[in-house]
C-alpha cells in the first residue's frame, strides 16, 4: 500500500510476522484507501524502537500529517510501555501509539479469536464502531489508554 505523505496517513511498524498479520487483517477490512501502510518488520520489540528512532522520526517531523503505530509483543512485561514512551520525542508523542498483545499474538489465536488476520479485522471493526468486543479481551485490554488516544486521532483518517 502506498500513502500520500502530504495527507493524513498512518504507518504501522510491526515487531514480527504475527503482528504484521494482525495489521494486514486490520488494513484489509478498511475501505479502500491510500492512508495506511504496513512497514517492513522490525524483528524484535526493542528493534521496533531502534527502527523508529533511526528511520521514522525524521519522516514524522517532515510530514506533520503522519501518525505511527508501533506494534509490539508485551511478553507479559507491561513496563515496556514506559520504555516505549521514553523513546518517543516530546514533539511527536501525540502522533505515536504503542499497541500489542499482553503476551504474543499467537495467544489471541489460541484463545479462539480466529486467525491473526481475522483478529486484525475484528480489531478494525471495534475501532470503526467504537466498541471493545475484541479490544476488551484479557490479552488486549491493557491497550485501553492508547486505544482511546488512537481513536481520537486516527479514527477520522481511517474510517471516513
């Protein structure tokens, strides 16, 4: 997918292939548009922040209409959100969001929520409808604060 960098758009930076599959399911359930793009895999939760710092911060500063979603596995370490927030420059904190499964995305699949792409699609439906049917699952509810911020900024871009 290609985005018009001069119009509001969202970039998704997944930690690994499981997060990419969730993101893909999310994107496939959106109306056809050019305002969201999945970036190449970072290959690890700490690498997400390395890639963000080394390759994405300058682009975010150059394009004020750009929003970034960092998709990580929390691996049962919710303190990663604090680590993540320290990595986001103050001038970008309203345009960067950190989301992920409490443990790993595979655990969502094991919980009977469907394939990873189906789960991503269900997450998009929750975002579109303002519900938390899937976002309220035990393995995702820790995202509530970030999700509220995300909905306020990104929902008008993706669900017009």
